[in-house]
């Protein structure tokens, strides 16, 4: 009998696409590529099916998967999400049948007679509660523990996160495996000056800029970045803005007050005129003099990797998983040391041609060390173990 792998797909079809959604999409596309290659060789592969609410079929089909199918769950997205959040979902294998089940968003759904794997991205909700949305942290703290009681395998996205998960939940190392995110080389590459100009015009961006690409929330440490930027020599800030790209998260009142006050003082801190579409992100990144990402903690850290893939100089923090992402291709500083951040930004701007020349070569080389198909194969291997 042919093996079936079921992916819980709420994160893939939700309206606002989060970083978790991007990761799930990357993994599913990687699996689709593996299945496509196998179809030409005649190799017997499992059937891969994504479980989605009945009202999200159009969104799923828009991805154009060749070999990954879907199964409609008889609930709307809204109802399915609500029941998931409240821990009231019925056993989904009663509807879907036998197979290996993958739950890629921290929290599983009930199963009666099948094995499952769970993806945990980081432990910010436990270890860095002060930077988290309190309601979400309470939900994850309770529900991840509950999910782990019924989970046969855990997948995570960095070596650092893996060790934290093993230590915090007292798991056997053999139970936790690694499947890193990656960038799509067909999307993340250095774009032409003409494309950059067109995209800048689309979002009302003028002149040169330092890019901050992240949700606006305390963990991203944007207050330190703003402070460092405003301490740069005026001759540098006059010609280079600080561009903040990302959706507003939580606990942002003080940050926005600071931004408004700095702008009143004449500092060139800007945001795009509208939400930046994913397809326009590579051009926004390519147009930056540098990407600065001084986060206090990351399960992985996609924006630095995306910038490296586009050949853009990167400054990021030296904590958590970020050294795994950047390696020797970027500059790392302590997230708590604004003076070091200031010095790094100043050096990059004063030596921008030399720094960029190195980044154009070293960045894409580093990004190529991460692969969606390699990580997708981890998921397929895990599913095979669940037989």
C-alpha cells in the first residue's frame, strides 16, 4: 500500500502570510521538486497531501504544485483556526485516514491511530517572554507541551533551536532533527538597477537607504538600530535613509513614538507607502546599501539570508542562531551594544564599495549552503520513520 503523508496546511493558506507560512511553502515546494524528479526515474514515492479548510482551495491551487495534492476538511478556515486555538479539533485522522501526519506550526491536532511529527521553530515564548505577545506566549507554552506528549518526532530550523528544545523539554537528541529554511535562488538574487528603480518608485522610496526588514516588535531590537542610525555622522545620514519594512507587531507604542520624535528632529527614517509584496522584496533588498538586523533572539533569521542571497552587505547580532545563518559572510555584533552597532554601520557606509564588492561574492555563496530540497528530504525521511 502506498504511503501517505499528510501536512496540516492552515499556515499555508491563511490570509496574512507569516514567516511560518513561508517556511511551510518552501518545504512543500521542495517536496514537490523531489517528487517531480522521482516521477521521471520511476521511483516509488509517498503520496503527499495538504489538509486545508474547504474554503481555501483557490489559495492552495495558486501555488501550482505538480505532485502535492490537497484534502478539504469540512470546516471553514475561520472555524478550523478557532477550534485549533482552543484545542477542540476532532481527531483529523478519522476524516483523512491512515498515514504519517506532519504538524508544521508548533501545535498538533488530535489523532486516534497515527503517528506524527511536529515543527517547533524557536522557544521565544518560553525563554524570551518579555519580547513576546503575551496571549500567544501563554497559548504556545501550554499547547506545545501538550502536543509533545503525542508527538513521535520534532523538527526544528537551526542547531541552536534544536539544543534549546532538547534541553527545555528534556527530549532525547534522536527525537529532534534539523531542517533549515533556505532562499529560492530563482527569486532571491541581485536585481538590476532598473528593477530597483521601478520598485522604489512603486513604494515611494527615494535615495539611498539602510534596510531594516522585520516585524516591528521588541525582539527585533529596532530601537537600538534607530538610536545607532541617529548617532551616525550627519554627512552619512544626509545621503542615506533608514528604511523600515515590516508589519506592526506588538508592544510598538514606544517604538513609534521614538520614530515620530526622531523624524521631527530631522532624521531620515522612512517606511514604504504600502505593504511590500513578497515578489517585490528582492528588489527592495537589492537596492539597500546594507541590511541591519540587530535581533535579540532568532530561531533562524530569514532576512539576513535573503540579503546575502541578493549580494547585500549584512550586519546582524551574534546571538542565538544568527551566526549559523551568516557565517563569515556578514558582520556580527552584540545586540545589547549600540556602540558596536554604530561602529559597524559607520564602517560599512565609509567603505561601501569595498564592502559591497565582497558581499556580491560571499553572500550568494553562503546562501547556497541552505537548500529547500535538502530540508524537504528531512521531512520525507521523518515521515518514513513514522510508518
